[in-house]
C-alpha cells in the first residue's frame, strides 16, 4: 500500500492540522501541524505517548472536533461537522445498559432509520462473526469486558462504514482476549475492505494489524515517523510474531517511543 | 431473575420481618406508655382506642382519605410532567437554565404554608388550592433530579449518537431520557411524599374535607384519638404511594445498578 499524497483517492486526508484547547488556566496545543493521508482500504495504527493528542486526531476525522487550523477531508468531502459515514469505537464500550447486546448493536440502525429487517440480518451476521452467539439477549452488565467491546465493534460495523475509527478499543482487555480480538479485527478488515484508523498503546498490536504505523511525539503531537509494515496481507498471529520484519518494526517503534518520552 | 415461589416467599419474609418487628416494638411501647398511665389518655390515646376508632369511623375517614389522595395524585402528576418539561428546557437551553434557576429556587425556599392562604383567596375552598400547594411542594425535586439525570449521560455516548446521525429528538428518546430515568425516579419518590404534605397543608388553610380538615377538626375538639387516626391514615397514604412508585421503578428499570446491587447484598448476607 503506498502513501497517496493530496489526491482525491485518499480515504482520509489530514492537512497541516493544529488543535488548541482553551482552558481556564492556559491554552493547550494538542496537535501541531499534522498531515496524514490514508488510502482506501488501508489499516493505519497511531501510537504515541499518553496525552499527546491521539484521541483528538480521531475526533477531528469524525468531525466531532473542529481543527483550529488546517483541514480534514474524509472520503473526498471536507469535514465540517459530525460525520455519519464512519464507525467509531471508543476505549470504553459505551453501551446503553438497558439494552441487550443485540439491541445495542441495532441502535446504530434505529438512529439511522435503516430498514429493520435488513439491519437485523446484518446484526446477526456480525454477532456470529465476532463470536457473540448465545449472548444476543444479555444486558451489558452480564457481559465480560471483551464481549462488551465486541458489541461496540459490531455496532460500529453495522452500517458498513467505509472508514472505521478505533480509539484504544482493546485497552481494558487481558492479554489473551486482546490477541483474539486482534485476530478477529484483522479478519474483519480483510473481509470488509474498510479503511481503519486505530489508536493503540500496544506496539505489537499496532504492527500486527497495520499497513503503516504513525508514531507521534509528545504533546503537541507531531508526526515523528511513519513505519511501513512489511508483512504479508494474510497474517497468522503466532507466525507473524515470529517474523524478523515484525521484530524489527516493533523494535524501531519502541526505540522511537522511548526517545520521544525520554526527552526530559 | 426467575425464582421458584417458595424462594420468593422466603425473600419477602426476609425483607419484611425487620421493619415489621420494629413497627411491633413501637406499638408495644405506645401501648405500655398509655396502659401504665405514664401519659394522660387525653394527651396520647391508647393504640387500642385509636385503632378502634379507625374501625368505627372508617366510612367517615375513607371519604376524606379519598379527597386527600385525589389532591395528592393530581398535584404529583402535574408536578411530574411540569418538572420534566422544565428540566428538559433547562438542559437544552443555557438561557432558560440561567433564567429559571433563581425563580425555581425562590419558589422552593418560600414557605408553602405562608403562601397557601393566598391560593385560597385566589382559587376558593375547592380542591384547586390544595393541588397547587402539592404541585409547588413536589415540583422542585423532580426538576433537580431530572436535570441531574439528563446531564449525567455519558458524553462518549452522545458523541457516538452524533456520528450515527439520528438528530436531537432520537438522541433524546433513545439515549438521554432513558439514561435519566434512575435519577428521575429518585426525584419522583421524594416528590410524592412531599405532595401528600402539600395537600394536607392546603387543607389546613381552608377546607371542609380531606384528612387535613379531619385533623384540624379533631384538634379543635380535643379529640386526640381522631387526631392520631388521621395521622396514621396520612402516613399510610404516603407510604402506599411511595411503594407504588418503587414498584413501577422495579418494573421499568430492572437493568439499573442500584437494583442489581440489592441482589448482590442479599447474596453477601446469605454467604
Ligand atoms: N476538551 C478538552 N479541553 C481541554 N484540553 C483537552 C480537551 N481534550 C483534550 N485535551 C488535552 O489535549 C491533549 C491531548 O488529548 P488526547 O485525549 O487527544 O490525548 P491522547 O493521546 O488520546 O491520550 P491517551 O493516550 O492518554 O488517551 C491532552 O493534554 C488533553 O489534556
Ligand atoms: Mg485517548
């Protein structure tokens, strides 16, 4: 996958974007002059120190936040307000606790006014695909953290968005569940061809899943380096972990992050 | 949760025996205090006499109970609807919030018993001034709890809703309002007990029916047994209305954490 610069073929185009937050005490620059192009169908991971502006970047792309300067284009259209042609997964599952797993997934359809029968079929497909079968009618508090996150993922995929934004979706999971979710997400991405922007703190996760890994500096976030992940498209988990390309990419990112956080 | 009937009964017994025992103890003390002559009978009538009177004058009391209950429910329902409406307006508009808050607070701190006569002057001796006082008493907790509930909605949930593009009405109906229900119910439970007080206060000021009137009459006639009977009936009305709301909450919000917490504590108590 190559980096396409400034052409209409980009799925996401962030050009020279800065974000400043005006709080009572001081002005905080969260993102400084960041440019980034993501090709359709590409999987891009974003890593960086805590508080550097990763979530802010995703909110910019979704239109939940306006940049102080610069511009964001999504699927060829400039982002001016909240966009509906995306799927968003937050760090916390953010489920409605009075709705069952299935009805939480279907919230997406109800809000959009999608055809109910069709949405129901699609929800069942996703439930099957993410291994939630048998838990359709469970309430969120009856589900494990991993299952809740799967519900959130299904909800974000229900309307078949062309761009999927994920903000540390697996941060709260144990290592094993996290690996399973990684494998699942990889399969979903391969099957759907969705463009994915994934913010994560896990270096292994960022490399295993992505075509490219964007390493950000400490706040204000500046793109520190872009790592092209040189791995085959089809990725078996343990086989991938054992590959030298995987080892070199993770080592490079670890170095960069160490240098980035150890600045003072 | 599905429990077998025998289990359910044991649950009911387990939950009720402590308050029942306390009530019995209070009655026993009341009986002892009056039976031993520690307190003169004209100051505190014996429980036997009070409950005897309750049974004898039941049809008389029933009529007045119904009047007070009617005023209470009417006041409560109006306060509930109005309260939720005002709360929604306040949450969605900064201007309305900043304008309404001082007025609301003022209306809350003003002693209702002091303005009740005014309502009698304006509205006469019918049920209307009592309902108005009940509304005034019950309104505030509904507004405060609903505002808190509507504001406590997860911001991420609202952001998610924005990306789903349902618009403000769908977001309110499907996300914001249901999320506010636990708070709303807490407010309604406080409100219904205050509505009873409001109705009785309204009756004190100018009335020829209702439990407030019964108490006022009994007081004038130094009829302490009737006074006690009236107090008991008023308390029962308040408790019954409260329990009805509690039941409605249980049925409507089985998912809510405070309900689940109850199940956890029973488990802990058993273990
Ligand atoms: N609404 C806001 N008002 C003021 N400052 C904010 C706001 N949102 C974020 N910030 C600041 O912007 C910076 C970047 O925040 P952001 O949430 O994007 O970080 P992050 O990289 O996602 O961090 P983490 O990895 O811990 O989630 C932080 O220093 C934060 O304090
Ligand atoms: Mg973040």
